[in-house]
C-alpha cells in the first residue's frame, strides 16, 4: 500500500487544503466584519416600532448632522389619553452625532427627558436606547417603512 501522506505532499494537496482553509477564513471575516467598516447610513425616513404601535419621522436637524425624531402615528387600538398628547411632538430633538452610525442626546419618554442614543444597525434598522438614573433603561427597535 503506498504511503498516502507522501502522495498528498507530492501532489501538493496539503498546501491546497491549507489555502482553502485560509480563503474560507478570509471570506467569513470579510463578510462578518463588513458592517464594521461600512460608512454612514442615512437615517432619515419613516420608521415603525418593532411592536407596530407607533411611527416616527426621523430627520437630520440643527447643523445637518444632528438627529430628530417626531412621533407621527399611534396605532388606533393603543391610542389613549396618556400617549395622545405626544402625537406630533419630538421624542428625539438635536441628538449629536457620535459616529457614522450613532447619535446621543436627550430622549423624551412620556414627558420625561432621559439620556439616550440612536444607533443605526443597518439601512432599515435603528435601535433607540434611553436611561434614567442609569438603572432604568428602555430600548426600542425601529424598522424603516418609507424614505423621507
């Protein structure tokens, strides 16, 4: 029986397997890291909360790099006296850009102002986070439903 290790080395199959593994690893790294190196995403447009209960008009404001978001719609079956007063008011007003995909500033939650951030996850996903007293935090995912 011939020595299989010798035959594989002679034919260069060992190097091919190593190169194949390197190419696969580079391919995986390139596609999983792609979003890290991606540039800014335009956050403007109409966004809907993950639960479908509200919609927001997101725009750039202030010097053109700040972010504003106005509550423009509440699903009829969840409208009540508590949330109706915030319809057509800004829940994010003048959040400052921290990176190509993140803004930080004050977020209005039922009339209370908290520190928060808006992060662009992808072209059609935003994550809004807000914290009061560092221990009471909420987050809400948004899905883009229309361009502005």
